[in-house]
């Protein structure tokens, strides 16, 4: 298991920094900006060893060139990415070894077609899921279909409940406001709003979340629940909706929310 630290970037991105105890070597996930990473490395006397990319968007990749010019480290990322800075290409089911830790690659198209996640199993499982799964939300469908994103959510549901989920954006409060609109009776959503509000008021990240929490609060993980199905029926004014149609309706509602 890695110790994981957020480096804030732009207005609401987190660049996650991975490290093992007793080592100065670090990995960063989705460095959209090089400057805060370089500053963090210098301040802590850490050594950048590897870069991991989840998908091609600029806010996840724009810092790569400056970092690799400076540190000459490998850049792992999806094999089918339009981003040109990847040096080592990853595919579905592949295992990547970083300092003796195994990261399992899962292709999760939806937000983009090249999106992958990194999962580390063990006593404390950890998931780096980019812009696919957020606390109480999911990524916008820029390139993929509702069916693809629903498949990603279904996959995440199969991971251990105690998995720490490291999303790339601090969208939690906005997502929770939407989750509350979908499920006004869901007390776990209200509890999460209270907790996340406290954290944000003291300028702390609401992340990581866990798979257990997402199963309780995330409407995009709950498209098989009666309360979410009923909300989707109201939104679409239709009564016969399969799970994919429920998911698509909730996603469309969120786009307009
Ligand atoms: Zn993105
Ligand atoms: Fe992003």
C-alpha cells in the first residue's frame, strides 16, 4: 500500500503523489501542471520516479512534458490515448509493478475512450480512477456512451468495500447536492454533505472516498435502486426504463443540474 498525498492544481484538481515508507522515490498520477509537483518534490527532497496517466485531458497531462524534460522518467498510460507523451502503453488486465506493488489496469471508457484506472489490491486496496468515479458522481460523457460508463460503475461496485478511491477532482459538494435532489430521503447523502462541508470549510480534501460510501450515496452507482429508478422515471416522464436508461437519465439530469 502506498502513502498517498494530494498536490492541489488549478481550481479543483488533485495530482496524487504515491510513495512507500522509507523511500524518497515518488510517483504522480495525472500531473496536469508541473509547477506544483516540482515545488513539492523540492520542498520534501523527493525524487520523481514514474508518471501515471488515466486519460488524455489537458488538466491531467499538461505537466508531463516539463516533468520528463527535467527528470527523464517513464510515463505510463492508456495504449489508445491521443496524448502523445506516453512512453509505456497499458492495456486491460495488465499488471504494472511499481517498487514491488502491483497495479492492475482496467479500461473504463466513458468520460473519454482512452480512460483507464489503476487498482492496488491488498489489506488496504487503493483505486486511482481519474475522471470516471467521483465522490457522489461520475465523469461527463465526452466521448463514450451511458452503457460504457454504467459498465465502469458496475466494475467499481465489485471492488472491495474498503477500497480507497482517489478521484482527480474536488467536486464532492456539487455532486452531493445533486445526489440529494435524486434521493431526498437518503440519510447517508445528508451525512456525507455534513462531513464534506466541514472538510471544505477547513480547506481539506473530501477525498479519498471508499467503495462502501459510494454504494450508499452515489446515484450513478445506484441506478438499480428503487429510489433512483423512480427519480429517473419522473425526470423522463417514462415508466419503462431499463438500468441503462435509468443511468442515462440521471447523467442527463446532472448535466442540466
Ligand atoms: Zn477529464
Ligand atoms: Fe479532469
